[in-house]
C-alpha cells in the first residue's frame, strides 16, 4: 500500500489554497494534488503494515506542542510547480526536524533531499504539467495576495486507494 505523511493546513489558509486550486483548474486547466491543502512531511512511500508509523506519530504528538507558521507570497520550482510559501518559525522547524528523526528510525522510511530536514516548506497550488501555461498561471495567482497565520498542529497519514488519497489517520499535536 502507498502512503504519504502531511500536515493539513486548516482554517482560512487551507480554505484559500483549496479554493485557489479549484479556481486555477477551472480558469486555466491547471491540475493539483488530490490531497487537501497541506505541506508534505514524508513523500509517498510503500509499506505493508502502517501500524509502526501510527505508533511513532501518535507518541510524537502526545509529547509535542503545536507551532505557528505563516503562509505568505508565492514561489515556484522552475516552471513545474507553483506554491504558497510556508514561513516556518524556529519552533516549527525544530518540531518538524524532531519528527523526521523519529520517523527515520523506521526501517522502510527513507528521506530524500526534497522531503527531509532541509526541504522547502510549501503548500502547492499546481504541479501537474503546467509548463505550457506557467507564465499565465504565475501572473494570475500573483494578482491574489494573501497572508495567513497557521498552526503546525496535525500530522496526517493518507493512503492511496481507489485512485485517490484517503485519510488513514489524523494525529493532533498538543
């Protein structure tokens, strides 16, 4: 089974991202993830038994407090991905890195440069074959400024099933 670990963006910031993704799809045909607004903690991985991951994350959440971050301004990875920038504070970065350390102890979890401690925190707007509409898409989203104060207050595991991501379990930080 394929899984992914994310933190879902809740409240106004999450609503803004979800609505903007629908809007750019409707206006420009720009596709995005089947996940709700989120930043990735561990990119998709395969495993037969997720219970060890569940236990590590549950224990982590029971022993750590949520942390603040801000969503503000847009960024991009070349002409392949357009995203909302996550400005993770020192507390949030430390929280994230401690979680990475704990997950890294699990044999079948392997972090790469793009999803380990030094990742670029971001909430994707569009990433599916946008090269042909990149300039138009970039100009469009930059007409819609935003700033949201958010909390890194959840860790969610989604599983790939029936051609979509379905919530396996949500864990909440203190």
